[in-house]
C-alpha cells in the first residue's frame, strides 16, 4: 500500500469519527493549560505507526494519537527546517517572517513571535534542542539550543548564550535538559516548552543501544522507487536520489578504518567516512560531535562486519540501489526508535508530576520526508510526502482518538497555542487557530486550500523554486527561476503524483479555477512573488 492511499483511507475514516468534546482552552478549563510542543527534524509520517504501519512501531507517539487527535491533512508552508521553524514561531508565511531559506536566512528576532506573546500573557517559555535560525533565540525565558544542525553524539549546546558540551546521545540529552528546566520552573505560572529534537536528520545516526534493531527487517520498496519522472521535468531536476546522490560513506557509514571504499563520483568524500565520528584526540577529552573511545568501540563492533560484507558482495545496479535503501531505512528507523522512547519519557514525566491532565502535548516535525518515494530522500518539494507533516495533539480530558481531516498548516500552530492559552491572536498572524477542529467541529468557513512556497535554489539537492496551491483534491505547482514548469495532479486519481495533467485536454476549466485560487492566496498572504500571466 502506498502512502497516499494510506492517507486517503485515513481521511475516509475521519468522516465517520465521532466528534469528541475535549476540555479545551483556558476558558473551558478554568485555569491556563501548559503546552509541550515536541518537534522532530525530518520525521516522516510514514514512520509513525499511528499513520502508517508498514515500516515500524512507534507506541509512545501512537499513544498521544490514541488519547488525542491525529491530523490526517497536516502540511507545512515551506518544506525546509529554518523556514518551517520561522513559520511556526510567527504564524506567518516565509515572505512575511523573512526566513525563506536555510542558506541565507537569519531570523529577525525583533519581530513578534509566539514565545513573546505567551510571555506577555503570563506564560514561562523554554526552547530546548534544534533551533537552526542562526540569530540567538529571543522571547524565551530559557533557551538551550544545539548549534546549527546539532550533533548526534556529545553535542554542543548554547545555554542562554553560554556554550557547553554534553556527553551522550542528542535525543536523550535534549529530553534530560527539558526535565531539568521543568523541575526548576516557576510553579505559579503556566508553561510552554518547545522541545525540538535534532533527530532524525541526515545522516541518521542511531543511539548506540539501538544499532542493528532493524537488521532482520526487509523494508518494502516504495512503488515509485524507480520513478522515471515522465511528464514531470521538475521532479527529475534534483539531487535527492537514493540511487544517484546518497553516498555510501557519508550517508550509509561504509568507510572502513583505512577508508578503502572509494566513491569516484565524489572524491572529496573519500576521507570523510570515519572522521565524522572518530575520536582522534587525547583520551578523556570530549570532542563535540565525535564519539568517545567507548562509544566508537560499540559503533565499530556493529558496522565493521557490515562494511566487510559490503566490500565482499560489491553490489551493483539495482542490487546496490536496493541495498542502499535498506541501509537508509534501518538507520533512519533506529533513530526514530530513540525519539519514540523519549516521547514516552516525556509522557511519563508529565504523568509522574501530575501534569498530564493540564498539559497539551503536540507532536510534529519541521516537514515530511521521503522514504524512497520517487526514489528520493530529503524533502523540499510540494509533493505530498514532504508537503505533509505529522501532527498529533493530545488534549487533556479526551478519552479516545479523533481524526481531524481539516487542512492545517504550520502557520496555524502559533494562533492555536495562543487560543489554547486563552490569549488574543494578533490580526497580522496569517494562520488560523485549529482549536475548533480539536474540539470536534469544523467551521463552514474553514480553509479549502493551502498555499506553499519553496525558495532554496541554487542550493544543495537542487530542487527548483516553486509555489503552489493545494485543494482537497488537486495540487497545482509552478517551478520557476531557471525553469518554467507547471505541474498539476489529481490526488484522487493519481495519489502517487506520477501523472502531470497540466496542459492536457479537458483540464482547462479546472486549471483556470486553480490559477484563480492560487492568485487569491498570493494576494491574501501578500506574497510579492506572484504567478505571472501565462
Ligand atoms: C543539510 C543536509 C541536507 C539537508 C539540509 C537541510 N546535508 O545541509 O541533506 O537537506 O541540511 O535540512 S548534510 O550534508 O549536512 O547532511 S534541514 O532539515 O535542516 O532543512
Ligand atoms: Ca528538517
């Protein structure tokens, strides 16, 4: 079963799901609710079993869904880390918050943000984990962030301006830091904790205790793994390919101690392998991002035999492609296993501290991710796997799972959290509070279309700039800059987005309607880059 079909079935089920009334916002509850906002980096909905059970089990994330709401039509505004985080913090599209791409973006921390609004409303706030917005966080009472992308092992943090290295695995440490902050918080105030895991970002390095846990699993190859991109020139123009672009040394850790595996197509990576994590310095010294000798021993004990077998088997052609896919999935899912375990730790902490029934728990990712669909890894495109993002919200007082099928986007998070906190939503916020959807009702006026705009090109992975509109059934996108291509998909007839119907006879009226809707959204959101007249 492909992912899009999984979603269609979920969406169908949502229509019949019983509406559950949950005790919701501050007014209904009588006292302010706390919020724990958990955001992973690059966590695909395909690897959350509450959404899709083909790949792995995530019992702790699933529990949040079973005791809360699972959003089946959740999207981002710009499928990339920094931009996505800026959309979440401001409730505004990228062109309004100014952070359009990772390469050149520096978040202007003087602007209005969710933590500032919460702080003014009496909340205490903390930002812990991956930040990725270049400028220092503003508006939080406490911040303790990973530098840049963050490291998996022995990562560097900046705690309210002070650098420190913490020993251990990033996902565990990030949770530990959150617990320390929660332990020391002011108990007279409600809180909002932003808990941002660096995992499972490239290059998918598992917690050492989870190495090998998926080695007996053969992951099903996506139906579109060998996509030939016929009818979709913009889909072909990228460097996201598992077959072509995923590197066996950098991504799949196949560098042996002597760096004997060569990657002639990328000679600069030949000496990259083990230096990624090797501890070359004096014993006892903790090198940020590198493993200690003890950690390295566990790593080598796991990878050495795999490397030896890889060198012996020398897979080629499709065998190599599929070997890469299996290794990618094994590493990625092992990293998710640790995330899921830590979500369980957060749940237990809240329960043990009597906070579960007055705390809203949100679980999401900064965007979706390709698990080999279209042959891709990474994200960026407005195609479904990376346009969508998981979103699960556990509201206190709800006893069984509700599926919410309204289309929501990460610009909605700030206004939703403000409404949960019982605070006013400033007029210039572009998102909408989805609290009514959480309470089981979808207003007739709820949005029927979404706007998307991706900017990072020329850049790594070479996905062209594009904007587009998505309705419940159709997705129209325009790729621009050094390309001028339109793509139109009927998601009902073609959920895997293999058949671009743009320009086909019989689509004229539909195309015109979608063009008008795209223009309406570009005007509504005041995007200075607009579709040109065709
Ligand atoms: C890094 C990765 C890319 C990834 C971007 C953006 N390369 O540059 O593969 O697309 O981050 O990811 S790596 O060689 O550094 O691993 S994002 O999630 O931060 O937007
Ligand atoms: Ca990301």
